């Protein structure tokens, strides 16, 4: 029997595109879905093609290991994660992203399966300078991103996941992604910047950059990765790396709208971030909605350089033209506003 792929995080932005990619690439797959997921089960069959679902949480494999064993799982793509950048729920972020990864590695050992951990390019590719790029041999950047909970959790997940996998004899690799754009980001995990520009809610342009690629191209390449007999230690999925100012212009070109955001110098951003941080610490109240998140502000003055030594060749990964990604992202977001795209969650 051909061994299947188990996908965690199947109801998320990337996960939905991965199920489509499995279908297109003829990869037999099973999705692990939480019973509490906002993706209604009635839509599952329609959208997930031949991918079937088993129910449970990545954090508790006892609830799904037997079902996965019966399905015959050869590879687990672990994409489930808390994808929030703020410092508001550090414990939950660590628990899900780190402990969830370790539980998946343990489950893989029991199932005789391999693990692809979906991670973020910023664990190795976040710089103060625009000209630096991290390939798959680059070191972890604890000193740069370790104070940002999401990246700290991804650093630990990569490192501790790798260590446990070695100990248990599980084949393990890391897929590091930049910001994903494209249609169907129901929870605005990474298309928020585009939404803010569309709504005129970008009062100033940060001094740093953004590195984005198309979620559909990453999904296709990840589906192909599951057919590889051997894994390399990591795979990077570079896309388009531009300053925020250029990104605003690119979105403006696509929408036909003028983006009048002003440039904000780094010291000003740092001052606003520090003030926001102090305010929440002293008042113990959540940040007011109008106040930008301090972590997002700190991150926005950095540049995100990601390169690859082998992903293009090994997986035939090719990011489509950035304009096409932006056109499709904007179309989908506008469709949501108009109420034409169902099931916002
Ligand atoms: N989006 C990006 O730009 C980007 C960039 C780099 C890396 N990544 C990585 O790509 C992966 C997918 O991200 P995404 O953008 O698809 O995020 P997303 O849309 O927020 O989806 C997150 C997925 O994780 C699941 N999940 C969340 N909390 C969970 C928990 N406590 N237990 C079990 N499952 C849980 C969600 O399930 P429910 O439906 O049940 O909530 C959902 O399926 C993540 O590992 C993320 O770190 C994303």
C-alpha cells in the first residue's frame, strides 16, 4: 500500500492549500482536524478532495495515533501552530508550537513515519541590513528574534524537534517559509498587511522590509517533498524581498489606489513600541485596538533575507510573479468584504 501523508494544521491558510496541492500532485493524504475547528466539516469533502479527515489535536496523539496507524502514514507535515506575534499569550504559543512538535515527533516514531516541520524563515533570516540572506546552513538567530514569542517558539520547535527526532531515530526536516500571501487566508494570518493598505490603515511605512511568497507555490513544493526518499536538513522557500515602502507601492499598483503612507524612522517606531509595552505591563490591560502591537513594530524595522541552496532544484519550487500573488490576494480580500467568499473564520 502507498503510504499516506498526515497533515496537521489542515484547516489553516497553508493547510487548505496543501490539501489542494495533494490532490493536484496525487499525494494520498489524511488531515488531522480539531473538533473545535472553525472549518465546518460539511465543507470538508467539497474542499479537501480525496484527503480524508481524522479528528484530534496535535498536542494529544493518543486520541488519533490508532486511526493514523490504520491509515498507513509515511510522512507527517506538521503545520499546526499558534501564528500570533504578540506577547499576549506566550504560554499558549510555546505549548502548542514546541510541545505540539515534540508530540508529533513521538507519534511519528510510533507510526514509523517521517516529519516535515513547517517553520518560519525568520528563525535564521532576520537582519538589520537589507543585503543579507540566510540559506539552509545559516545558524539560528536567537539574539535577534528570541525576544519575539512566535519566533522563539519556532526556534525551540526546530531545535528540540530535531534533537528528539535524532534520539528516537525519526527522519526530520524543517521547511522555512517567508510571509505567505494568496487567497483564502481566512484568519488574516499574513495578508493583514495587504488588508491594512487596502483599508487605508497604514499610517506610516516602517523602515524595514517584507519577504513574501505565494502560498500555492509553497503548498505544491511541500506536496512534492513528501515523495522524496531522503530529506535534507532543511528547505527554504524564498520569494520576493522588498522594503515596506516598495511593498505599499506594489499593492497600490494592483489596487489602483494611491498609498500615501509616510516613512517612519526606526527610533520613532522603537519609542512607540516601548511605550505600548510599558502601558500593558503597568496597567495589565490588553493593548487598545488602535495601538500597534509592539512585537509587530519591532519586527517591522528588520529585513528578512531567505535564500536556498536546493529547494528550486529538488522540488521544482518556483514562486510565481509577485504581481500575480498580490492580484489574487487583493481579489480574494475584496470578495470577502463583499461577502462573496464564504466561511470567514
Ligand atoms: N502564514 C504565514 O505567513 C506563515 C509564514 C511562515 C510560516 N508559517 C507557518 O505555517 C504554518 C501554518 O500557518 P497558517 O498561516 O496556515 O496559520 P493558520 O491559518 O493560523 O492555521 C493554523 C493551523 O493550526 C491549527 N492550530 C492552531 N492552534 C492549535 C492547537 N492548539 N492545537 C492544534 N492545532 C492548532 C489550526 O487549527 P484550528 O482550525 O482547529 O484552529 C489551523 O489548522 C504554521 O506552522 C506557521 O508557523 C506561516
